[in-house]
C-alpha cells in the first residue's frame, strides 16, 4: 500500500469551473476536499474567460422557452456521432442536458449569485431542430473581490473585463459611437468605475466574477483546502485504482491520498509546444488565448497510466489577427465579428470566399484550417470598404479614425481600388474582383446563395450590425466604396477541446473502455461531449461545471438524490 503525507476524501487537480462545483457538492455530502492548483493564482482559464455557461433549460429562462426534449433534439442535430468523436454519445448528451440545470440550481443554492447572461445570444446553429434564438447562457453577476476573505481577492486570475458591468452590457460598448443608449450605459458604468476606485473596491465581471463568487462560496462554507503553487506531477495507482497524487510542498514532493476519488480538471494543452505541434499544427502557440499553465499535464499522466486520449485535433478556435502589439496582448485581437459585419467578407489567398463569415468562432477557425489543406488560407484576408471603416469598430478602433500605427506597421492594407488592394495582399486581382462582384449581387438580392450568410439563423444577426433591423441587412452590405482595406485573419484559439475519455459518471476510461477506480475528470481535460462542434456560448464551462458535479455525486454515492 502507498504511504501518504496527508489524506483527503476528494482530491481535485486544478481550480477550474468543475473543481468548485464538485467541492461544494462534496462539502454537502460531508467529505473533506483539497484543491491543488499549479498556478500562483486561482480560477484557471475559467477566470480569464467570458465566464458564460451554456446551460439548456435553465432556471433563468421563461416558462416554455426550453425543455429537456428541445435541448436534446438540438444537441442530437448538431453533434456528430462517429468513431472519430468517442467523447460524445446520445446518452452522454442526455446526461448533460438532464444534470446541467440541476447543477445550476445546486450552485445557486450554495449562494453563488448567477443570472441570465443575455436574452439575445442565440445558439450557434439556432436554425437546427431544438435551437434557441434567444439564449441558453448563464453568467455570474459582477463581483467585488474585496468580498473575499484573507487576501484571496488578490489571488484570483486576471479576467477579461475588470469593471462593474454585466458582460452582456459590456459587449454593447462596441456600438458606443453609434448609439445614445450605449453612450448612456457607458457613462453609467464609467461612474461606477470611478466610484468603485474611490471606495477601494475591486470589481470584476465575466469569468473572474464567476470564479470569485465560486471561491467565496467555497471559503464561506469551509468546503475545501485550496492550495496554490501546488502542481500535481503524478497520479498514484494501486492496480487500476487511483489512490492519490504527488504534488509539491515547500519545494519537495508531497503525497496526498484520496479516500473516495480524484478529479482531474487541469485544463487543456494550449501552451504545450510539443502537443500543439503534434495535434494542432496549423494554429501557432503564439496565437492562443489559453493560460500559460494549460500544458496538458493530466492528458499525459492519464496516457501514462493506461488511459486514452481522443478528439485531440479539436480546439475552440478564435479568429484573430496580429495587430500592432499582438505578442504582448492578454486577450488577442478578435476578428469574428469583423468579417460578419456588412461591407466585409473573408477570402483565402486565391481571392475566394469559402464560408459563412457570420459563424461561430470555432467554426470559422475549423473551416479555415480545413480550407488551408486545399488552398492556402492561413492567413486569410478580411476585405472591407470605407463604409465598414467609418461605421464599425475593429481591434482597438471604436470610431471612424484609423489608428496611425495600423498604417505605420503595415498591418492594415489599403488600396484605392480593389485591384490595388489585391496587389498589396498578394491575391489575384481578377479573382478578388469577381468574388466582390458576386457578393455584391447577393447583397442586392438579399440572399447569399453561396453560404446563406444572414439568411439562415438569428446568430448571424447577433454578429452583424445589431443596431440594424433584424434580417439579412444586419450582416450583408456591399463592398463598393473605396478606399478598400484588408487585414489578415488567422486561427487562434481560446482553448483546446480534446482529452481523456470519461463515462456518463465522469469516470476516466482505460484504453479498453472500462473505468479506472476512483479516477474522475471534467472540463477541457476531457474529450468534449460536443465532439467537434461548439453548440453555443459557454459550451466549455457549462459541461465542466456539470461533469465536475456529476463526478462528485458519483464518488460520494449520492446517486439520484435531489440536491437542488
Ligand atoms: C478569453 C477567453 C474567453 C473565454 N470565454 C468562454 C466563455 O465565456 N464560456 C466558455 O464556456 N468558455 C470560454 N472560454 C474557454 C474556457 O475558458 C475554458 O475552456 C474553460 O474555462 C476551461 O475550464 P476547465 O474547468 O476545464 O479548466 P480551467 O479553468 O482552465 O482550469 C484548469 C486549471 O488547472 C490548472 N492545472 C494545470 N495543470 C495542473 C497540474 N499539473 N496540477 C495542478 N493544477 C494544474 C491550471 O493552472 C488551471 O488553473 C474562454 C477562454 C478564453 C481564454
């Protein structure tokens, strides 16, 4: 038998979304928990993120707006079942749809203040059966980190929106120059920021608010011993059963035993150069938004003990562009909304359009990488005209004035005519001209006959000009007024999406398909239950929290108890 320096009932590796939902449940079941986090800060990629959870049929939706059957129909329509994607199955998706709203009720019941993120953030394939054109998204209310005791406020990982504003409202600031209502909202938020600063408050929104609120519930309930700077380097096995882990304490190996289970929630492999080269060769490590500690440690450890990795070529793509200052950016420049706006299209290096530009970030990058196998498409080019430039935001530009450095660095390509622009980006001029003429014809007809941009789903309109009337005009607009512009678009990511295989109880599977004893996993350490598809905003965090909770329920023997 292994000797341990210390023993807990439930040992959690990593401090992401599912770690906390599992720990709260274990506390409820009277079990002791330790959370071991490799980084010097708490919260994982979840804290850096938008903090949006995709939770179908959730408590914040209107009666009749959603149902288990509708959500199952949607996932069955959008997710492919094939041997290539063993991380998903109809039964696993049903488990998620059934358990996710219960998990949410439980977490809210533990004092975590959540809300509907938005009334209009449609599913990414809302035209399919069961798709929702409103929103299935949930997020945390903004959070003042001073509410955390014992200096923990300074130990939450930096977020993407550090101010007292609801995420959905913050996203509307993109229309600041075009809407008095948004200006009013901005002024109100600015006043709150000034007031908060004067009072010494530390407001955060999005993922940092989610993880701040989750940590607060954990600490108030004394639900877990949370340890930072505590990497797990080894899973200790007794035959096929996981019995403990080796971490580090005071610079020395420290062995912790686990009475009822170990949960692996150690994030993805976005920052592991070798794994990236092997599995995601078309997406450079310099383009990722994933956190530096996402190095696939538990992917490799599970492989070492006889588990199997799957769906490893999947990532949650984030169309980006190397705008000035790119290498030092905490959040890499986002390009998804740019190509989806009127007066803009995306073309490959032969000058051809090859997708519906008003698609999910994951779909755009996946399509770009697939296209690149056929025609050079990395980088692709977002081509736009002066109407776009005057009207819409891009990178740090909010109004119509083009930042000087865009031209100085050569990031922005410019031509008085399309032919001149084509020369600047190395694309055949006649092909680019023909593509634009064809697109302009679709705009006149109000129908994109090639890719159905703007005709097929509410989500296209969400990405387009949200101040315009609903309809194709939100995303379709002619490219006709010079000067013409182009910027590159490359497939970055917000995280990886492949990993270890788990069963419906979140137990990690051996290569032969049977579960290890006492070993569980959730989040992006696992092969996504969505296969190669991103069905809606929050499809990483929602499942992480749900399967972390399912794992704890199983390990604590709580079965089908009503825990809400
Ligand atoms: C800018 C941005 C915005 C995003 N927005 C959203 C969104 O709104 N909704 C959504 O669903 N997804 C979003 N994503 C993706 C999402 O954030 C992540 O995929 C998700 O948070 C992963 O959660 P997790 O629970 O799997 O792990 P994480 O939150 O990444 O946590 C894993 C933790 O494990 C730790 N760890 C790693 N190795 C070890 C080890 N050996 N020992 C101990 N600890 C270890 C890591 O340091 C990390 O803290 C976004 C990502 C980014 C970057």
